[in-house]
């Protein structure tokens, strides 16, 4: 039965990969790739081209300081073989499918070792399989640009499973993958380690894991490599400071616990979605609980709700999968406890637990009825217009946030926010791509034409194409080293920082 179940799990994971691959190709050709995809697109393309330390022109700082996502360097090797940025979406889909298979395979192994009876084992494994296949956080993680969290999830699962099975090398390799995925993973590793400290059989390893995560996080803070999540705007209210340190925020949480509790209470529905989508039972396993608590604190206590909502599923996908991975461990505990009291009860305990958890997980899908509406942010008409835009690699590109991702594989690319005065001239030629409010683009629909008209008044501007609320202008004869100057009559002045060209 083991081989049969493993084959079924492999087939299910491969089907998930194919579904996500089809969707990724569809998004790629619809230009439904925003600024987050643009960051990794630019970084991996430049690294593959020989830039050892690329500059992130989209957010105006070294990519090395963008959450310390060091996996960009290994990913650049993929771009050497497959130059298309689509390869990044393939890697992301493959990481999610791999995480699914690892969790399913662990459920098969754990139930075979710890549970009696074929029927209970089948129900537990089947429940786990459905929970990972239908997890809305997984599908949301795949549908929002490209992020390192799915890769980190693979590492975290390898760590959890490896420590539970008392492997020597595997868990540390897994944690290394997770830590190289960015600063948030360091927090998850700390949470995992703290949970392990609560278990006698894992206490020694838990101390090492906690120290490793804390040391990596300290390194990131010392290097200032967390610029994509600035502490002040995100968590300053907890420390009553505009520019707090990490320890000041912790002190604020400890000394004024009512503030974070109030914030989390206001976001209880979003937290419940994460728990429900994961089948809830895994929270009884301390390592999974530790990772969950740390992740919810990191994502849920930010001033904005952006990182705790379902639409940003990539942020909370790792702890969700850890909870699902913990499901068979908890199920075996309950079955063993029931067997010691009543053998008949043990036969019914596991199936009842599986049915309950599966029902909760499937019910969690009801929260995600908004997914289909987000799958095609860029309508076909707009995608057809964008497909006619192909700036040469040496051309500087300025674009609105939702469509910038496909055009970011170059030295200099800048997001158009509200005005041009923040944009440096890095080459003699520039293309400006304005799209109306699709997804997270800040330009509201209906105001795109006035902005386009302002660009049209520039003496160097020539209209390349337009249609479906898309305007594309080519600017020639520019003088590098200057700022793009608009005619008088700014619509909005937000005092945004001036960008910087690729060194």
C-alpha cells in the first residue's frame, strides 16, 4: 500500500505542478506580472549577465539588502540556461508541488509507522493530500508574481521532517535553504526552534535551530538587509517610534501587550483563514505552533493588513504547510492515546479526526472565492497592446506597477508612481508604459489619459501604441545623468525619492 500511496501522491503533486505551470504561462503572456516579479527578474538577469552585486532600481537599493534573498544567485544559474523570465514562474510552481509531495510522503511514512489499520491510515493520508492540493494559500502564492516563500517552505518541511525522523544532515540542509530565502524565513526558523524546545525528544536540536535563526536574523539586521520591510512604517506604532530597532519593537510588545493583541483581534478573520486552510489539527504540534505564532506576529502586526490577508497568500504559505505536515503526527498521538483507553475508540479516533480536519480545510476554501477574479488582472485587450511593446535591452523602461514585471530584465527599470521628476535618465532612449488601475497599480482608472497627455508634451516623446487603457511612449535623444523633466502643471507631488541608475 505504501508504494501505491506514494505513486498517488506523486501523481497528485505533478498534476498540481502542471496546473500551476499552465496558469503561469497564461499570466506571463497576459503580462500579469508586477513589481515583485520585476525585482527578481532584474536581479537574476543581471547576476546571470555578470553583475555580482546588482542594484535594485525599482526600490533604489542594492538587491543584497532586499530581505537578504541570497537564493537569487543560484536562481541566476537557471537564467543562464533558460534566459526567459518565465523560468522563474516554473521554479515557483515546482517548489510548491515539491512541498506538497514532501508533506504527502511524510504522512504516508508516519501513519505506516505509528497507526494501526489500513482504513485510518488511508483517511489520514487522503486528508493530507486534499489539504495540500486544495490549500488556497498555495494557489494564491503561485498567483502573485514570484516570491521566495515557496522555496523556503521546501526547506522548512525538510527541516521539520528531518528532525522528527532524527536525520543528521537533511534537516540542516533544509534550514539552510530556508534561511537563504530571506529574512522572514529566519523568523520561521526561530519559531520552529522554540516549538522544538517544548518537546523533550527535540529539545537539543531545538536549541541549535533557535540560535541559528536568531544569529541569521541578527546578521540581516546588522547589515540593514531588510529594506523591503522597513521597521518604522511597518511596526513603529508598537514601539511608539518612527525609527525603532528590532529590540525596541519587542520591548514595546512586551511592555504594552494590549496594542498587539488589539491589532491581531481586528484581523482574527484573516488568521482564522490560515488555520482553517491548514486543517487546524497541526497546531497541536509545538514546532508547527511556534512557526505559526511567529509568522502571524510578523505578518499580522504590520500596520497594514497587506501581509496577513489571503490575497498575499505567499506570506503565510510556509506555516500553513508546516501545520499540514504536523497533521499525521498529531493524528498518531490521538490514536495512540485512544488505543490505550479503548481499542475500539482508537479505530474511530483517526477517521473522525481526518473527517473533521478535512471539513475545516475544505470550508476554508470558501474564504477564497475571490481567487478567480485575480487570475486575469490584465484583460486580453490590454495584453494584446502590451505584446506589441518590446524595448531593446539597452533601453531604460518606466512602467506602472502591475505590468512592470515582464519588462524588468534590464539594467534600468523604474516604477511610474505619479510623476516623472523622480526618474533619472540612464540612457539616451526610454520607454514609458502606463496602464490604468489593474491590480495594485496606483493610477486610478480614468486618470490615465491626463498622465499620458503630460508625457506627450515632452519634446522627446513619441507615441508608440495605445489602447485598452494602455499608453506607451518612446523618448529619444535624452541626456544620461539628468532627471526626466515634465512641463509645468504637476497633478500630484508626493515627494518621492529620486531613483538611481544601475552603477
